[in-house]
């Protein structure tokens, strides 16, 4: 299958691109950066590369390299979006969070609609933040959207993706915390835990809904290749855990203590409203994975930690 990949040069893309290549797919990468960006050098051979800003309408002009690549594409994976919880949610940063998701997706579906034969499938990212936060409620795909800032952003993002052409099958993956040693939440926590200063963030009682990176990549591959996949699917492992359990498990995996909690007020000082993503959390599971005959290989946290840390040493 000829695939166009947007927002796939970061944490997920570093594993996704090699997996898609191994499965025999022809890939065109869209990135604002020049090749090779952050991808492994081992997977660069055979890749096509379009350097542009996919959120800019001019990038999709009829004669542009991006529009020409889209016209030859059978499937699209769109993971574009600035990281959610790494900076304070100032008005400027909130606008960046929104534009990086909605503008890219809006320009994409508009360009797809202009084609006589649009791509057959669009895999579009969303996040478990769609459901809002809760200390005790458990969310599944049928649960309603929340009412906080992140939930509203996810709802608008999914609504824009739903404007795709009728001939295009849409799969929306509501992604949990992606576990990998070379980035994301786990990548930030590992150095601290390895020197013995790790511990839970905030109260430790908040839920963390997670997925090991290779399982997320397998889910994207399955959604591309299997026509039974459509609509929203929660991209999470079946065993969400509290922050206290997560921290204790990481400490055990590394043979280090996990006794020094990060105070919530300190995190709020650093991240502002963005701290809510980490301090409040949500318990998310998937009712649809089983119906789609998909199961995570790393369904329990210890195995996921072992997989993530074994390649980087302990």
C-alpha cells in the first residue's frame, strides 16, 4: 500500500516507519524538517520525503509535491500535533496545540476531497483526553466527551477528521500515554529514577492509561490493513494503573527506590493548566479491541517496562 505519513518522525514514528516498511508498504514522509529528521538511519532507504508545513494551505496547492504525493496515496496516517503537557498553557501555546492538530487535519481532508479518487483509509490520532478527567469513572469508546480544555480540543479534532470524503474509511485512535525509553513521559522519568530520585507525581491516586509503543504501531498497521476497523478505538493497554503503581513498578524494574513524590503545586507552577493532564488523569479501557480481534502484546506494566528499558540499559 502507498502511504502518506504526517507527524510520524517523532516518538511513535521512530518505531512505526520501520514496522510499516517491514510489512511491505511504500512510504512518503511529510515533515517540516529535512530528512532524516529523527528517524533511524536504517529505515531511510526507499523513503520518499516531502518537506513542508502541512498546516499551511499553500503546501496543498494543486501542483505542489504534497498534493501530488496525496493523489498517489492509498492510505494516510496523521499523527500531527504539538506535545500536550510539556509547556504552560498560555493563550499562545493553546493556539499552537489547536492549530497543529486542526489546521493540519483540515487542510488534509480538504485536499483529499479535491481528488477524483481519494485515499481509501485515514488513520487520525486523537487522545484519551477526549473523555476528560475523573478519579473513579472508567471510560470506553461509547463514553461521552468531557468538558475540559483538552476534551474540547480532541472533540474538535475528531470532528474535522470526520469531514473526510465518503469513500475514505476513517479510524480515530484515542491514544493513551505511549511508553518508550527514548521520549514521552517514560523517557523523561527514566533518568530521574535511575539516579534514585524517582517517585509519583501529585497524589499518586490519579489513573494513567498507557500503551507500549510497539503495540500502538501494531494497532496502526492493523487499522490500515483491515477494513473492519472504523470509527473511534481507544489505543490503550487493558490494564490502566494509578500513578503510584506506575512509579513503584518503574522503580522495581530499574532496581531503584520510588519514594520522592513530585508535589502537585510544583508541577502546576511549571506547566500551569497543562498539569491537569498529569495530576488528574483518566481510567480508559477499550471495548472495541476485542471485537476487532486485536490484543496488546504488552498488556501488563512490568512487561512493558522491561521492553522499553531493555534496549537502553538499566
